[in-house]
């Protein structure tokens, strides 16, 4: 990745004037040169800057959904296998939507039905025992035992429902399915089930050299370009990272510094429509 600071100053006119004076004075004495430079000749004087100096920071970066790409994992249980995949790559899903169902869900659903019936029976029996207790027919111990059976049945049902709910992998937020890592019949590994990103809102993460980051500020206008983009994109700096690390976006130039220390700068794009399908695209970024 290349990040360079381009400083544009306005002293060019002054420099050219000095050169012109020197050229005009070839063959003359030194005093005439100083006279011309000091304005004694009435034609030349030191030039003032044309404008305030302006810094432009150039960097390499990557496109990504705002908030990054999230790896959606399965339940915290070893050996989980995807029984049914409910989405395809490129699908847009709402928050909480089921994206995959684990193998063995049918047995868990049957367990919930059985425990539901047992909980209903325990509750009915408790009401009967409670009425008999009020009539003085059964003891306090029998009443308490009926209450305990009801509580245990309810707890077992709640646990079974939690296990059943965990067998459905859900989208943590609304976004687009970018990559599927685990298909039907496969065991879920460390890479999770799929990658999800909110491609309706895209950003650029620019890697700015640590020596240049002092020239970057929130709200700074930014231009983003790449060969794969149909047209350049515009945006502004949203936030600047708080840590310095090694670059991850590299230039194709073999002489570039691969061990450069950089700061990540997050850039909000004005129009993300042209970048929505290009997650991780390497781009050129001009800040300032």
C-alpha cells in the first residue's frame, strides 16, 4: 500500500522570477542583479504565495459494508451439522431471519411437544391437589410436591424450547449474504455458516501512513477510484483509528514497503450503490 503526502505550495512564481533575473544578468555585474532582485530595476520583486499550502494524502484502501463483514456462527455446541440452508449467496435477509437449520431439529421439536404435554398435565394435577388441600383432604407435603412437579416440568420445557430455538441460525442484523462457508450436510467449522454485511451502506477503510495521519481529520472530503468502479466515488472521513498497525492492503509495486505502519481511516461514501457488490475491492484514496 502507498500513502504519500503531496504538498502544493505557491512559491513557484518567486522561484521563476529569481531565475529570470539571474538569466537576464549574465554578463553584467553582481550589483545589477541584486538591484533587480531588490526592486531597484522597478520590474521584479519577491513573489508572495499564490494560496495557502494544501496537503493531499494519497492512500490505498478497501471497500466494505459499514460495520464490516460479520461471520455468522452456529450454536455453541461441538459437531453441529447444517441440516438445511435457507439462503443463497447474494440474498438479502432481515434481522432475525432464519438462514440455516441444524440437523436433528425434528427430534428436538418432538421433545418440545412431549414436554409441553407433561407441563400441562402437571399444572392440571397441581390445581386438583390445591383444591383438595383447601378442602382439607390432602396434606401440605402433597400440595408442595404437586407444585414441585409443575415447576420441574416448566423448567424442562423451557430448556427444550431454548435448544430448539438454538438449532435455527438467525441473521443478527439486516444484510446481504456475501459468502456461504457451510452447506447442507456439512459440519460447522471455525469459519461459521456464512458471512453477512450491510451492503446498503458501504464504507472505505483507508490505510494511511502514520507519518501522514496528522493531515487527516473528520469531515475531510475524499475521492475514491478503482478500475472496477464505473465512476469515481466521493465521501468524507467519518472517523480515524486509534491504533497503529501493519498494512493489510498492498500495492502491486514490488518495491513498496510491505512493513509500513498505518492507521485505519473510515470513510463514509456519499453513494454506495456502485460499491454494493464489490466488498473487499482495493481502491485508491485521495484525502483532502
